[in-house]
C-alpha cells in the first residue's frame, strides 16, 4: 500500500459539492481520506506534499467506451483483437483476455490525466462480448480491473450488416440483427428459469441435476441487472430498436455513440437510458453517422439524459477525450457538465461511482492536476495519480 500524499493550494473541483478555490486533498494507502480547504498533517516526514498552486485538482478523467489495448496502434492484424467477426453472437468473449497493457495508448491516457477506462470488443457482431472497467497504469491486466464483466456489448446497424454481408451469412439486415439478439436473449431467459427451478426444487444439501451452459451463463449478470447491455447505436431507428428489445426483456442498457440522439432527445429522456456520446472528433466515414455533431451531448443533457463523452479510441485518440468534451461545451453543453461528462457521469454510467469519478473520502485516489481547464487546448497535465501513486509528473512540476 502507498503512504500519505497531500495535495495543497490547488483549485479543487471535487465534482460533488462546491469548488474549493484553494483546497487540499489527503491520500492514505491509495484512498482519499479528506478533501477540505486546509488539511493539517503531523510533520513527521512521512507525508509527500504536492504544491498545486495555480493548478486545477480534480478526479482522474474517465473514458466510458474505448478499445485501448485491444486495437493497438501501428501493429496491424497482430495487434487487432477487437472483433471475432466470424460469428454474430459471441457473449463469452472477455476484454481482459485481449487487452495488451503495453499498448502505447495507456501512456497517452495517463499523460492526459485519464485514470480509468471502459474497454471491450468492437461492433462487428450482434453480440460482441464482455467489457471491463480498468485503471490505465500497470503491467498485469488482473491488477487493473475495477469491474469485470462490466457490460455486455451488442451492436445494431451498419457494422454487423457490412461484416456479415461480406461473408454471405446472417445478419445482412436490421431485421436479422434484432431477431438474432432476441433469440439469444430468449434462450438465456429460458436457461435462467430452468436453472432457478431446478435449484429451488433440489433437496437441501444436494447439487441440482443441471448442466451449466458456458455461453448462456455469460448472460446471467445481464438478466439479473448486475451489468447493462452496451448498445452500439448511431441512427434513430437503431436507437429505438435497442430500446424496444431492452424493454421487452426488462434490461438496463447504455446507448453508446447515440449520434442521432439529439433528434429524439425528449423521447430518450423519458426512456431513462444514459448516453455515451461520440466519437465526434472523427470523419463522417459511414452513412449512419451523417448527423454526427458535437451539439448532441448538450441537447441530450438539456433534455435530462445522463451523458458521458467518448473518443471510441482508436477512432479518435484517447488523449483527445478532454478536447472532445471542450468541443461539446463549445456547442452548447454547460462548462461544468463538460467536466462531469468525463468524470462523475461515466463513473455512474459504468456503475463504478462508489470507487471513482469524484474527490470524496473513501474513494480510490485517482486524481489529475492540470495547469487549467483540461478542456482547453493549451492546458497541460502536471500530475496524474492512480490508487494514490504518482504515475505521471510533468518535468516542470
């Protein structure tokens, strides 16, 4: 465990509660133990002190949807483990089995003040597999895990259509995508009912006469509400189809990308599903993203949708996350909401707000110190702290 670390004299933006113009944050054994205007510690020499004068101190930034370590930069097919694109349904795939922590994007993330990410398979399949929420510094993926599985990836629209039409197999239409997903969920529901019935009827002290199905067991956390569906959706019709199916089966879900969400913002607010918006800092390279715009996040937030912002790395580079938030602010998202869209909001959406996303006692000491607002182009990251350990420090700090 790490020792004590005291950050002093910075402008502290805890995300929960008021900004402290000149505040302090105390870290002990990898956790935040105090956030206040002034914190006194015994002068024993065992506490490292960081003077953050003139800097902004805030929670480490969070990327809610990316493929860091799974789609590696500059490594071609050898470094691309994002899509098992020969089968439309692969729920048993686990992100943690494909993430290469040596991917350069991890260091880029740390230098940008990004301390945790939601990472998983791509969108070539109707069901892609299991996402994981992990920290951004370390060699062994098992040591970085905050939550795994953290979501089940599903995809609608152009990506699975294009992938499987080239293989002359289903799905090649949106109807087939929805039908395949419904069939898979129906099988999972029936499997769970049978498992519960046999377990209930089994005499005490005995094992039920039930053979587990590895593929369908992967759906149990989804059906039990422990993790959400993570739906790749761009177009309005795909968004509505995802919502229709989630409601049919009583499942929680996040709307990832949600490129045309601003066209149906009021409806989405009523439905109550959160949106992870982006990657808007990329070209309109596909037909289904023709209405992609930085204004989407602000319009959705104004309507009452819980919004996070994504780079979808490597579609946009991971280090551009705060800039993407800034461009959303430029297009109408309120300033503080821009910061929340890359801190506390993604923490809530990814269901890890008990650990990260704000500066509060008891939470992981994941902290970023910036020269100013990180959404501004010329702002530098002065220091990045993960689990109470300084993992990056600007040479001038």
